[in-house]
């Protein structure tokens, strides 16, 4: 019974070794002379210190990225459904149809609200 967990423990050990090795290599090989310019915050092509006090930070890129992630993760649900589709029957087909309609409604809502406009 314990032998069933050996592959998981080996994978956990390899992942831990990779993380430790990456951190050690980054500290050994990485730059050692930080300057004020290198340490300054930089987001999406905008130097944050130079924004006027009243300006808001533009979040258009983050909203687009979050929308991509949401729709991408929802698409991932299609794969396990497709694998066992024949065993699930008509009920699963109806449920997936409801899921696709909900996904389409969300897409139309985002499109009408201007979530995908780049201007």
C-alpha cells in the first residue's frame, strides 16, 4: 500500500530539488549591483513614480488577462467531459449545453461592456 505513494513522493522530491536549485542558481548567477533605476516599480510600460498624483493606474491589461484566464479555465472543463462523453449519456449532453450557453452569455456580456476593446 505504501508503494502506491512512491511515485508521488519522488515527484514531490524532484519538484523540491528543482525549486531549491533554481533559488541557489539565481542567487549565484544573478546580478549583485541593484541600482535605484533597477529597483523602481515598472508596470505595463508605465513608470509608476512618474504618474501624476490624481491619475489612476490603468488596469486594462489586467482585466484582459483575467478574462483570458477565466475563459481558458472554463474551456478546460470540456476535456474530461469529452473523454467520458459516451458513458454519461443525454443528461451530460444537456448539462454541457447549459454550460456552453452560460459561457456564451458571459462572453456577450463582456463584449457589450467593452471588456475586449483595446482603445
